[in-house]
């Protein structure tokens, strides 16, 4: 896989559901198809939320990791 170049980073730390998803929906509209959005969240519920959201929207959850209580999602805009 080629190196992922982040087009935009969304800081959704200290926000509770559904705000990280709502802000992601707005942020992904600002990038081009094929570009990657990085989302940072501290909400443990966001793990299931982002899986469900990417499945329902068709965008690709390219990567997900957790470090020091911060959940990091890399979402590829597909349409």
C-alpha cells in the first residue's frame, strides 16, 4: 500500500457522540475523492460509530489505532 497522505485532520477530542461523526461528515465534504481525512477522538464509543458510519456511507476506514486514550481514524473519501 502506498503511503497515506492526510489531506485534513479533524480534532474531535473531548466530544461525545454524535459530535465526532457529525463533524466528520462536514469535514469529509471539504476534501477530494481519494483523499484521506484523519480524525482524532477521545470517545471510546467512536470505535463502533466510525465502523458503522463508514459502512453506511461507503467511505473507507483505511486505518484505526489507539494511543494514550486517543482514537485515530484514517478515512478515505470514496464518493
